């Protein structure tokens, strides 16, 4: 029997073909037209877990199923809870894809398709790493409970109650997640934090209907103008969020982490040029990596009002809408941010309009408990597979379930991802490097081995 690493080398072609089958299933969780495909992706994954030697169960919820895979044949060895998501973001805008989003296509050492990086490709690496152990030694080095959900991209509405109701079954020593980036090509990373999220829809209402902007303009409040002034009040001229008390709960990071961030090979000019912006922007007094990892933000994610068709229409709109979200850092709380945001909007809303605010997603930020044997094992595994020791990095995005897992299961989470920065997650032409499929599976196989030893 070969060892896990030679097994991976031998089977890599089949692994890739299987992953491409998975990627062909358009498991878009937010779109009801794709419900059958989300189900199909769950069933497909359960079957692959079985083929790898785990038992699997497809747990129906009021939304999309949770797939649980288990293997508990290593008494005395630690239990690892692996988490990932098999749902993906919608592929739009479709005409900006070079090859179809659900037809995996290899170009320049990468495979392009929706879900390659976020998160089907990375989730699948775990299945294959476990298979490599099972096939080469007939057992796994650790006990495994594998939880894959189909609702991460819509805020995990059914996973939190599932975790709360299944604490015994999900009991573990370590939570292991691959749903993030490396720092750069061939520079792997271990995450020290994730940002949280508070997401709102703001609706401003004015007169009973749209009006002629000549007949009424000047005498009746314009919701588009009002919304613009509300949105403009959210930042000060130093790039800080101008909501009173917004920064109250933000923790200052230790000097060591700040030094590690400063030591990373980041080049602002390269970053600027790649994004094709005239200059970088953000909170004064912080560098780019600090701004995207350890500082909170406020962004308008969408805007709608008035006439937006061709040419001009002299209309005074009677409504305006904005999607507004905040990225949060430890120890900000989405519920508190919601209260502060509502108070602030009420205080700055101009007369003549009414404002309604809906809470959409929310998720708490996460800070890693970085030390311990699991982290050493991950460092070594990455170093062996990539030839370079990992750097510590923050995650600008959010995976709200991480902190719920940690609290409910009283185990630490370890986040190591194999996507590259710039991999177009959530955007057209999402990709994953072929070499990261191979090295990712090898890293994880090595890591499982070390965790068991
Ligand atoms: N995998 C991402 C989160 C991520 C990406 C974290 C890169 C760190 C680095 C996840 O699938 C995601 O997209 N999360 C959403 C939040 C969710 C509640 C919709 C996000 O961050 O916008
Ligand atoms: Mn993800
Ligand atoms: Mn995502």
C-alpha cells in the first residue's frame, strides 16, 4: 500500500475530474431556481464522503441540507470537526465570464469556475486528504466529524440551531476550516482573525408618488438627496466611521501581531496598480493590510433611486434605497452596531422623509487562540507541502459560524486556506491554481497525520 502522499500523486487526475463534476452542479443557495441543484450538490458530496470511507448523513433543514460525514475509529486520538460550505454565490454578471461559470475550464495553470476557491474546491481537498489516508492505511489518524453546509453564502440560518442542538455529536478537540486565502502564491498563511458583519437595507420614503421636479422641486423633500446626505454622514474626513461609539469595543492588537503584519511582503503600489485605482483610500493612520484585516469599515453595497435609464427625466423620486454594511473587528457586536447605526440615522435624517432600516446578515468577528500543538502541526504541514513556513494573516471577510462553533463546542478553530488573493471569489472568473489543489490536499493529509501523532 502506498503512503497518503504517493496515493495523492497517483490519483491526482481522478481527484481533479471529480472536483470538476462537483463544480458543474450550480449550487447557488440564494436563488430558489437552483434549489434542486443545491440538493444535488449535497447528495453528491455525501456520496464522495462515503467513497472516502466516512459514514454520511444528509440532514434536511427548512432550507438547504447539512451534510455530516463521520469516522470514529481512532479511540484515544483527537476528534477534528471539519467545516466547509458547498453552496456558492450567484455567477452574475454572466457575460463577464471568459468560460461558463459551471463548466470548469483550465487555463494558465488555473481552473476557472464558480466555487473553485469559495468553497467547493477547498472543501473537497479535505475529502481527498481523508480518502488518501483511508486508502493507504485503512484508517484515519484522527476521529472526524465533517460538517458541510449549503447556506453559508446566505448567512447560515439553519446551521447555528443545528450546532446548538447537536453539541454532543459535534464535540471535538479542534475545528478545521479551509475557506480563506493564502497570503500570496507559494506563501501559505494561518489566520489570526476574521472580520464580522452587520448588513442593512435602508429605505427612504418621501411623497405619495414620484413628482415633476419642476413643479415640486424645492418644496418637497427628495428621498435621493436625503439618502445621499445620510450616507455622506457615515464617514469623517479621516476615513473613520462617524457613528458615535462605533469604535468603543474595538480591541487594540498586540505589538507582536502589528509587527508581523508590517513585516509581510506587501507593496502598496503593486496593489494599487493591480486594482487600477488612482490612489488607495481608507482610515488614516493605518496601512492597507491593517485596513482590510483589523480595522472596521462601512460600505455602501448598493444604491437605487429615481431615473436611471438613458437620457434625462426631470423627476423628483419618492423613494430611495441603499444596502449598507459594516465589517466588524473584535470585540464589536453586530447587535450593538445595529443599535448605534439606527440611532445615528435617526439623528441625521433630514426633515420631510421617513426612513426604515432592515437588518439583513449579521456575524460576529473572530480572533484565533493561536498557540498550541495544532498550530505547530499546521505550520509544519504547510512548510512540508509548500516549502515555505506560513505567515500569520487576518481575514477581511466573514465566516460567522466560526465563533459559534468555538463557543458551543468549546474547541479552538484553525483556519488555513488554499485560495489565492485575487481569485475572484464572488466575482466573474473565479479560479483556483491547479498546484494548490495538489498542495492543499497534501498539506491536509500531512496535517491530519500530525494531529493524530
Ligand atoms: N469564504 C468567505 C469568507 C472569507 C473570504 C473570509 C476570504 C476570509 C477571506 C465566505 O464564503 C463569505 O463570502 N462570507 C461572506 C459573509 C456571509 C455572511 C455572506 C462575506 O464575507 O461577505
Ligand atoms: Mn466561503
Ligand atoms: Mn463566500
